[in-house]
């Protein structure tokens, strides 16, 4: 838990998007794997939504 606090949210996001390598000491658990997969999907959908909102805002003006 201490390592996760020190790691920071940006490093976690980089890990979700496979930009940074995973920690080899991290536990390998199916539930954790599925949780990270769902988080990855939700971040992709969020970023796509933000991009769509920006495009609509630019086209509207």
C-alpha cells in the first residue's frame, strides 16, 4: 500500500495504457487483472468523450 501511495496516479495511468512497465512484485490476481482492464476501458471512454465534447464545442462556434 505504501508503494501505491508513492507511485502516484499518473504512473498508474501510464501503466494502464501500457506506456510504463508493470511492477514485477505486484500480485497477480484475476480480480486485480479484471479491475485494471475495466479501469483502462473507462479511461478510454472518458478521453473519447472529452475529445467529442471539444470537437462539438469548436464546431458550434
